[in-house]
């Protein structure tokens, strides 16, 4: 076992000659909360359906839990794709009982799962009278019946009010702490920004960027740009002078993320080493901007 719960290679699916999922290769480790972020039509649902075997791939590979025997491995996945199909005239408990029978799951676990998703005190209320957030949480409860190691949730937050969003996020974190790997799609970054450990940005069926939460926070920090004719030398000089500083180079730019209050000292250091600096500017880069740029391209 290589620690990956899901790996795909060149996974591709077209509809009417147009790729919905286009050459996707991802490797998702156990314990992650993977946020699949993309606009409407980017391919999020199709990707999840391919993983679950709900539609046929054109080409590529899927490996689950390091195994190519997908039928066996899929038993370890719970999913909620689009709206859950609930028995609307049944209570939360009755819904759970029906699905437990269908899946051959242990009924004794129902109270605990309902408690986990915050639906233990809905009593005689019928699912048809539930709010969207409650229906989504019941959908997740049903997905939890087979004690999955991984959950695939397609836009579970879509349409929820702020309180519902918070409850849903808390639930993700609780499940994750219990050892469940989550793959959650969304078209709104902000909905997931507080819980995700790694983002995959999907655009026109392709993963255009994968970035870890901490890396994103780093990158989206403010920074100072020094334009110079000798970026490598400038980076070396910077690292020598500021050993705990953070910088990167890009073309003729040395970009400093930390320290941010030392533009004058950094400049003096570079100039004293004969490195010509012909422009200094500051920028602040918003997380939202970062995603929009990647999603719109
Ligand atoms: N069953 C289908 N038949 C034909 N085209 C489809 C089918 N399912 C998806 N597509 C097309 O594939 C592309 C990706 O769709 P998909 O539903 O995977 O995107 P999405 O990211 O889930 O979008 P949304 O945010 O709207 O849910 C779209 O262009 C869509 O029209
Ligand atoms: Mg979708």
C-alpha cells in the first residue's frame, strides 16, 4: 500500500466528442480533505462519477486504496452525488433503516451516525419537511452506513445558508478526525477554504493546479518584487542576509514574502553586491484572485 486512497492516470471521459474530464492524474493520500474546485461544467461531477463507476471512462486508469480491483475497493467509499435520493415521507431514522437494509449495514449504528451528522433529535419530522442542509446531512449519514474509508461529496454545501455551511464544515472536520478521507467538490472557494488540506482546481476537465492549504496561504501573502538582471545572485544574497526569509524567483523578479518590512535593507544588500535593481514594488494577492485566475483561464 502506497498510502494513496485514490490515484488516477490520464482519466478521460468525453460526451459528444467533447472532453468532460480530460487527462486527469491525481494522487490523493489517506487522511486528506481534498477540495475539487471548479466552475459550472468544469467536470467535477463527471470526475466523481468516474471514480464511483457510475459512468464509463474513455481511457486512463483509476486505482483505489492501491488496488485495481475497483469493485472490491468501491465498497469502502461512501458518496453523495447531487441531491440525495431520500424517502420523503419517512423520518431520518426510517430512511437510515431502509438504506441499512439495502446495503446490508448494521442497524445498531444508526443512532450514532445520526448523532454525528446532527440529526438525532429530528423525531417524527419527515425528510420531505427537512431543510436543504438537513437533507444533505441525511445524505451523508446514509453514505456513512457502510463505514467508508473515503467519502466523495459533490457540492454538499451548495445552496446552504451560513449556519448550514458551518455545520457542514464542522461535520467534515469531525469525519476527517475519525480517519475518513474526503473529496469534496465546490464551485465557490470560500465555502471550503477553512477545511480543505489540498485543493485541486479543475478547469475544462483538466486539473490546472494542485496546491496545499499551507502553500496557498504562503503564496497568497503579500510580497515585495525586486526586478533585477541577476535574479539567482539576488536570491542567494537575500538568503544569506535573511536566512529565515521566504523568497522565490520568477523571470527577472526576486519575490520576497518574508520579511515584508525590509525593502530598503534588501535593496541595500543587493546594491552593495553590485546587483542592479531597476524596480521595487509591493503587491498583495488575494486567495480569491488566485483561484479565479486559475478557474477562468
Ligand atoms: N450525461 C451527460 N451527457 C452529455 N454531456 C454531459 C453529461 N454529463 C456531463 N456532461 C458535460 O460534461 C461537462 C462537465 O460536466 P459536469 O457535470 O461534470 O461539470 P460540473 O463541474 O459538475 O458542473 P456543475 O458545477 O454545473 O455541477 C459539461 O460540459 C457537461 O455539459
Ligand atoms: Mg456537478
